């Protein structure tokens, strides 16, 4: 019941927020308080899941639709736990940073944040493909409106582009889901995996490759993997600060989670066969994203392209098919959610003061706002992977895992780490150092109490995840060990598929 309540509470909050009397402040207070309650409830899931992270905890499996056979099947393991907690943790923070910034259609804005939380939690706990697809599509709706209504000048263009890109991949995934149901007779993911393991369900080579590609394309667009990333900078630049935070920190993880949970374990032979060119795209994305970020005059675009680079590490880790690589990939999902979410928050703080995202309009910010400069520096160092801060651990594990397979993968991917230091430190230098202009001195003030309350938890997490990694890694490793077993080149169902040959 705990997990079911966690799934549907945001939906209840969404409905109540829409029905509350007009007046802004009432909806703000209700939405913030309600999202904090949801986060506190999500913490109660920690104990049972961490006790047995390799299994599905809080599992509920009841009939939803009889024909076709669709189940309401949800559960949580050591990977989905942390992604759910990331979602419930960041939602109240997104509301807090929007407190003064959003002044039109306030009721709808905060209601859409709760609806987005509902969809995201559902995606990370769904164990029925039909249910997963429903939650996947639900997430599109609130983000489309968050960008299209409360975004900047080109918000309609960015919102439509975001929607069309994601829908294009979703249609292919839906076709693949329907085909799998036709062969298996069920949408239940755990049942399908058991049938594959026992040999009751076998995908031929001619079936496995197009099915893998259909799922992969949908998830790769969402990551986004190079060259399917072009929707992301527009969406980030035009979105309000809360939209950018939720998009970067959580929504992009829908793609990497889908690759890890569904795409790779279900079609292991095709995944290994495609791994070389997927890794090549990931490495190109790592280097390309960093180089393009280096040339950006717009702060939000710079951070957006840094996401393309950082999430390339996640894809590299997944398709290294090593324990260290998979652990690093999941850890990097969480790291990116914390550090890049914080970067978008801090850029939002600057925008609210100066009303510009252009780097040239800043300079010398550290003089009138020293605390903002300190917090931005810590977040910058975390983003570039400084030891004792969170990103270092994830990137190190991914590079260690890729080195076990191909040292050249690690060498080229390592360039991204160097370039990230270049573009982030150069950004910091141009924005915070130098002599403050009259405009900057006039508009720039230091962090307010509300801004401190929003950013401090993220700073604490950056240090915690960089030092106390055993809080997270044992449960992640236990779940990934099962995924690794499912993707081994020689297994019962791969022997049937490949005629006994090694799929690698």
C-alpha cells in the first residue's frame, strides 16, 4: 500500500490544486506542503528495499483490463528506489524556486508539477509494459505545458519540438510492445523475462534486432543520445527554471532507466551486437557536447550541452556490460540529477536578478553576491568531477568499466572530463570574476533565505554522494548484478537464439 499511495498522491494533489480557490498563495502553500509530505513518505520505502535490493519490493499485481490482459503491476528494486527518491526530493525544490518567479496562472503551474511527479514515479515503478507506456506518455503533457505556457520567447517552438521528438520514439516503442505482447500473451515484464529465461519465449535474430532498435530509439531520444539531442537545448533554454530542473534531473533519466531496465535485458544478443556503434555514439556525444558547451554564449545552453556530455557517460557504462560500468551508469544518473539540477537552479537565480542568460551581460557577480559565488563554485566543481564530490565517483566507475572492455573507449571518453573542466571553469570566471558593471551591481543581490533552503540540500547531497558512496552503491550493485546476468552472452535463451554461439 505504501508504494501505491506514493504513486497516486501526486495525482490527488494535482486535482486538489486545480480545485482550490484562485489566489496563488493558497495553491503554492498547499502544493509545497503536499510535495514535502510525499517526499517524507517516499523515505519510508528505504528500509524494505535496502534489505533486499535485488528483488522487487512493495510489489502489487492486480488485474486492470481483462482483454487484452493488462495488469496494474508495480514494484521497486535498488535502482528504481533512488530514481523515485530523486523525483520526490526535487519536486518540492522545484516549487520553492518558482515561488516568486511564477506570477501568471500560478494554480496550473504548481498543479502541473504534481502531475509530472505522478508520471515520473509511475515510470520508475511500472512492471507492466502497457502501464509503463501510459505513465511515459503522461509525463509529456505537464512538461509540454510548463515549457509552452511559462517559458521564454520561443517557448511554443521548443515545446512542440520536444513533444514531436518524444512522440516519434514513443510510437516505435508502442509498436514493439504490441509485438512482444503478441508473442508472449502478456504485458507483464517479469513474466516475459521469466519466459525468456526458461526458453518458453524466444525471439529469433530477425525479430530481436528490430525490437531492440525500436525500444532503443525511444529511450535514446529521451536520454538524449547524439545525434538525437537537438530538442534538448531549445527545451532547456525556453523552459522556466523549475521545468529545466525537472527535465534535466529526472525526465532524461527515463531514457537511461529504460535502456537499463527493459531494452538491454530483453534483447541481450542484439544489445551486444549493437554495443560498438552505440558506445561510439556515446563517446561522440561526450566529446561533442563538451566542445559545443565550450562555445556557448548562453548559460542555459551551456548547461544543456553539458547534459549531453554527462549522459553519454551513462550510456557508455550501460553498454560496457561490466559491473563497474553499470554501477557507475546508475550512480551517474543520480549525480547528474543533483549537480545539473543545482546548476539550472543557480542559473535561474542569476536570471531572476539580471533578466539575461547571456554570459556577456555578467562579470564580477562575486562582489555583490559572495554567497551565490561560493555555492556556484561548489556546484561547478561537482559537475566537473572533483574528487570528494559526487560526479567523480560515477565517472570513475564508468571509465573503469569501459577500460575492462576497451581501453580506447576510456581514453576518448576521458577527454570529456578534461573539456568539462574547461567550459565550466571558463563560465565561472566570466560570470563571477572581474569588475562588476553598474547593471550587475544594481541588480545583483545575495542569496535569500528561500534560495538557501532550496540549494543547501543539493550541496549536502553532492558532498554526501562523493564521500559516503556506500549509502547508495550496495543496493545499486545488487540490482545491476541481476541485469548483468540477464545480458550475459551465453544464456539459455541466447543459446536458442544463436544456436549455441557466443553472442558477443
